[in-house]
């Protein structure tokens, strides 16, 4: 695979890199994205019935069961070469921060050390009422049936998934860190995101405005095209390992 010389030079000279990831980074692990035609989760499920606080209030077992189904799916998947290539880049940079919209744990399972989670984590639920974190047991079902959520051991409130839903604010510490890293990085790689969900989708554009070289890895076009320095069209699991090798491990 050939890459523009100028892109490799940018990566070799970079001290700080931010990798901004979306569902496409986990696609080759077998986890469906949200908006891809036919296979996207939001093509087959109504986000307003599953990913809003109102949906959880109205039908907790339906929403909890859907997240348990997704947790079971993720438990049966492995990181793919894109996750490993991102973790590998840590060896060649003084700072590599993964700013992710994904709620799975595949970046950490691949060895990424510094992960900023803009949309929370499916593995860290908490009480809807008193916000006490709740420790999940092993996945017990994966068939998509309704499952009553656990109760909070402290206040008996309902435990909710630890993800950010539509209409909710992003966790402020994660958001502030993402802004800070976007402002300081030399290169931002936007990997596998349609870049349509705000405010997360502002991060690559803000990095570019503050001087970063902006690179996209995606088989399709996204809303980010006007801002890009380099567009690498194709699956992240093929492009990222080749890019890391070309930039940092040339023969
Ligand atoms: P989307 O489903 O909107 O976009 C996935 C992107 O991945 C698309 O641009 C695809 O072209 C691309 N893609 C598919 N396969 C790929 C591959 N093998 N390699 C690289 N790219 C690939 O997912 P997100 O952008 O992550 O929010 O969606 C953003 C947010 O919308 C999610 O975090 C979620 C959702 O509603 C919440 O749950 C709050």
C-alpha cells in the first residue's frame, strides 16, 4: 500500500497524535456500526426507543436487554488489526491519545493506554438516581430478550447503561480533555466515524483549525472532507497497520 510521502513525514515528525475513532474502527471485529446501510444498528432499531433517558424510563427491561445483547456481542469479539495498529503507534510517539465515541472495550483490550471516552462505556453502568457506579457480572444472555436492570445496592434505584444517550451532555472531564488534546496534537487521525454526531464530531475540525494535520481513514466519504489534509479510503483494519509500518517501521 502506498501513502503520500508528505503524510509519512508528518507522522514521523509528530510528537502528539490523537486518534479519533467511531464505530467503523470496530466494524472488522464484527460489531455493527450505527449508520451503514443495511447493517447499521440505527437501520434496524429505533434510537429514540433505545438510546434516550425517556426510553429507559418508559421501558427499562427493553433498553437494558438491548445493551446486554450488545455487551454479549462485544464479549464474543476481539480487537482487530486497526485497534492493534493504534496501540502500536504508542511506541513511536511521545503522546498518543485515543478519543473514542465507541462504548466497547476493544481499544484497551488491544493495549491502548490513554483513552478518552466521549460517549461513556457499556461496561460501566451506574444508578439512574444516585449515580453510584455498578459492577456488572459476566454476560448471562445474548438473545436480545428483555432483561430487568439490576437495582442499586445503595438506594434501590434502577441501574442504567453507562453510555451517553441522545439529549444528554457528554461527560465534562472527557470533553475538556478531548478539546485540550485536539488543540495540542500535531496529527489527528479520524478513523471509522461518519462525523455527524455533535459535539464529538467537532473534535477533528477543531484540531485542524488549531494547526493539526487532519487525516481520515474510512471506506466512504463523510462530513469531514472539506477539512481533510489526507483521505485514506478503505477499511481501517487494512489501512492502519500498513500506515504504521510505512511511517515507523520501513523495511
Ligand atoms: P456511524 O455508524 O455513524 O459511522 C460509522 C463510519 O464507519 C461510517 O462513516 C462508515 O463508512 C465507517 N466504516 C465502516 N466500516 C469501516 C471500516 N472497516 N473501517 C473504517 N471505517 C469504516 O458511527 P459513529 O460515527 O461512531 O452515539 O457514530 C457516532 C455516534 O452515533 C455513536 O457514538 C453513537 C451513535 O448514535 C451514541 O450512542 C451516543
